[in-house]
C-alpha cells in the first residue's frame, strides 16, 4: 500500500511527465522528453522567462526591480514564476503601481519572495513543508490530492531547466506578509 506522500509524489511525477512536453515546446525546446536535464543548453532563468510570452509581465517586473543581473548570475536559484494570467489576478492598478520607480523596494520584496536559493527540483519540493525565500520570508508548501501549492499558489508546471537553476510555474502572484 502506498503512503499519501508517495501517491502525491507519484501524481506530481506523472503530471510533470505529461506537462513536460508542453512546457518544453513553450520554451522552444526540441527534445521535450527531458527538459530538466537540458540546463547545460538552456539560458539563464531570465533568458528562459524572456523567451516565453507567458512571462512577459514577470520579465518586465524583474527589469523594473533591477533584478536582471542577479537572476542572470551563477545561482543556482529556484524561481516560482507567476504567469501573465497570475499577475492579471491582482487587484486593478496593483501591478501598475508596483512598477513605478518609487515602489521598487516593494516590488523587489515581492519578486524575491518567489525565489529560493539553490536548485530545488519538484521531487525534492514535495518533501518540504516550507521554503525560505531570498527575501528572508518563509513560504508554506502543501501537497494535497496530487496538487502542490506554495503559499497558496498552485504549481502548474515544474522543473523548467535554466543554466543557473530551475523554474516552477505558478498560477498566482505570492505576496509576502
């Protein structure tokens, strides 16, 4: 009999295997079978995000916060990357306000809440209860019924390879307390 944790890990592994070709295609990868092993061929986290139109808002925010150089550095980093649709869920005017130069510190705090030092693959993330983010706050990780969330954001795709870490796609912008 499989434990709940093993069933959840198996569910995540199956979901990742099913989602990997679509994620790999979206990131311009020709060999969709093993996107996590292609980090030697992938660009940096910023390059990978910039190469996918679903992350144009995230890339604009990273630029506005002055984090391009950092997230293009050696890392490794694990980025829980909100899509454009995730940013669209924010209350009206929130994003525009955050992108103003006078709000750079707040934007930086939010974006660094989406980054964990080190390379945390999905198989390792599901074993954790929480993760300490680059901004110093802790984000809760939950696994329930094959769905993995971090701070309430559902992880929709995992293990997108970058030369300096890994990206996990999330459906909600996480806001630190």
